[in-house]
């Protein structure tokens, strides 16, 4: 089969040649026959071109049909392959989805289990914390009730003072609710027992210690400091110092009574902050010592003072024990001298007894020489002659 493009090319070239020749022979009378021949040739050429075109169309149509069939086969093959790929991809996607779902389910269950366990543990911790907070709130409420009651505040400060005394001193070295003035019913919270005078060592001298906690003035001072109000701070500080001064005067009038007590007393402030606030006024501390013979002490300062007193007690005990040891040594020396005299008498008595025994031995040996010629009697007969008691029997006869 001829190439359709080549046939069309030839037909176009022939028509071009014919047109050119027609132009060349146009207007020549001799060329009439030639034109008729040319027309005939052109007619034949057109017929051939038409036939070629028909064949070309038929061939193109067949080619198109063949190509369409091939395309249909290719399309069918592609469709089948695409369907197979889709089915395979769907199967793989289903497998992947199942695998992913299983993994996600296991992971989700594991993570949820861990999360729920963590949340449960945290809830338990929160529950315990809430319980502790409730207990703490109850304790804070109790403490608040204690601190808002004047009598209870005194009891709290007194308990703290007693705890410090118990930690530093022995029970024999202090006492509670001591009556300093016998003619009054006033009793100091605590008093340290100090040794009495040398001429009356059986007695003791009391060192009064009384606790104070002016909470209202202290809280007003704290609130004013938090608010930054200088005037309110100064007013609250002045009120606190007046309360401390009044407490010192009360301690002096009630409990400082020499010689039953020392010529000074100790005012115990229950918190270090309150003690530091009083120390901020150096004139206050010195005035209390000079006017009222009262020493201000916080928890740490009181512990240091009591430790010094304990060391003094130990030194006094050592001195007393040393004096007792010297007296015992003197008594031992006296008794040892008497013991030497007794030993001398015993030695003389032993010497006399030894000499008497020696003389008795000599006489017994002389008597033995004289009696060698005498006849020896049996022991039983000798006992009868000498009227000696019969010797006791050691063993009883057998049963």
C-alpha cells in the first residue's frame, strides 16, 4: 500500500505543473490541441487523484479502525490493569488499615491505661493532699482559736517556755507555778532553783521567768508594715513598747522579791520576731533592766541563758563533790591512823601468843619424853580414864 502522504504530494505537484503549462500556452492558436490534451490529462489526473483519495480515505478509515481496535484493546488492558491495581491497592489499604487500627487500638488502650493509672495516682495524691490540707486547715483553725483567746495565748507561750526549760534543765533545777511572795497568791509561771546562801545551803533562791505574747499590738504592727504605712507602723510600735514596759513592771512588782528570789527576773517573748522588734529599741532593753530589773529574752536567748546556768550548776556540783572528797579523805586519814594502832596491838598480841605457844611446845616435848616409858592404852580406855567425851560418829549404820 502506497503512502497516502506521498500520493497527495505527487497529485499536488502534477496540478502545479499543469497550471504552469496552461499559463505558458495560453493565447497560442497552435496549442489548442495541446490544451485539450492537457485537459484530458488533467481529467485523468483528477480521476486518478480522486481514486487515490478514495483509496487513501479507505486506507485511513481502515487504519483508524485498526488503531481504534488497538486502542480499545489497550484501553481494555489498561482498564483491567487499573482494576487489578485498584483491587490490589484496596486489599493492601485494607490490610494496612487493619494493621494500623490494631496498632492504634493497642497503643490507645496502653496509653489510655497508663493515662488512667497516672490520673488515678494523681487523684489519690490530690485526695491525700486534700486530707492533709483539711487537717492543716483544722490545725490552723485551732491555732487561730488559740491565738485569739488571751488565756489560751498565755497557755501557748507558757507551754513553749516549759518545753525549753525541759530541754535544757533537769526537773530538779526548776519548778512551775512558784509562789515567790508568801503573803500573796501570785505565782510565777516558772522559776529556776538556784543554790541558797552558804550559811543555809538547804534553802534555795528562785529566778522568776514569765512568758508574754502581746499578739494584738504585734499583729497591728505587722499589718502596718505590709501596707507600708509609716505612721501606722510608728503608732503600732509605740503601742507594743508600752505593752512590753507594762508587762515588765508587772513582773517586777509580782515576782522580784529578794532574798526569796534573785534581784532580777526574765520576761520570755514567745517569738523571735517579737524579740527582734523589742531589740530594735536599745533604750527599751536597758530601761527594763535598770528600772524594773527585767531581762528580755526570746526562745534562742533563753536557751543560751539556761545553758549557762546549767554549766554553773555543774561547776557548783563539782565544787561540792570536791569538798566532800576532801572531807572523806580526812576521815580516811584519821581512821587509817587508828587502823595502824590496831595493827600494832594485834602484832604485839600475836607475838605474845607465839611465845606462849613456843613455851607450851617445849613443855609438851618434855612431858612426851617422860611418858615414852609408860604403856600406851587404847583410845577408848584412855578416854574413860581421862573422862573425855566420846568422839562423835561421822556415818550412820546402813539400813
